[in-house]
């Protein structure tokens, strides 16, 4: 498996993976899958603000999944906190791809200077919770019945993990990880 930065050339595979998640899963609370053009706009917004967007490929370059970090909220005091998102192709689930993507994403976010990562796990999916626990995340709350999809009410689980020095020290107020909040 190779983990690398995603590029616009990957959008067809990214869109296919996300469409499957929207139509058949509960990780995303979207009900209608966006097209490739919209996914391209989303990727550009994320990477344009200095956040990492990664892709995992297997043998022959097959795209197995993707992950990215983005702003949890857009108020400036949140600038040290990122939210992770991970989506896998159906055939890649349970194969360690999600964990590899998450660990690479954590490393990249630490290098960029972020201090906390939060996971917002739609549908309280046990496999998603487990992969985050293995990566050092702890539970930080749940919203019961937060979404309704596929004919059922879904819970949302929140987990978080410190990055780098976490909250042990104050960040340098003159530096910003990413560019969303920069001058």
C-alpha cells in the first residue's frame, strides 16, 4: 500500500468511494451523493487552506481509500483543531487501510502544527470507533438520534486525540497551521 497526497487526477475514484458511502453507509449524513465537480471544489477548499488530503493505493494503483483533515469550526480560536475524515472502498474495509490513512493523517497534522484532532463518527460505527481508539483517540461525547438515514435514527460519536504538545503548552499566536485563519 502506498499513501500519498491526493490530486485532482484521483477525483473519479474519490467520488466513487464517497458515493458508495453516501448511498450505502452512515459515515456521511449526506443523502444525495455529490458529483465529481463538487468533490473537486471540496478538495480544492481543503487543500487550498493548507489541510492535508491523502489517498491510499494498492497493487496496480487501485485506490483503496482517502482521508483528509479540515477545520472543525471556522472561528479563529478553533484554528489548532482539525477534524479527520476517512472513506474506504468496500473491498478495502477491514484490511488496515483506514488505520494506515489515519496514522499518516495524524503525522501530517502534527508536522503542520495542529494541536488536537477530533473524529465525528456518523452512525456510531463500531469499526470507525475501533480504528480511532487504536490510534489513541478517546471518547469525548455522543449525540443520540442526530441524523435519520436509511430508515433509522443515527447517533454521532465524538472522539479526540492530542497532536504534538496538545494543550500542554500555548501555541505561538503568530503562527497558524493551515491558511484558513492566516492574516
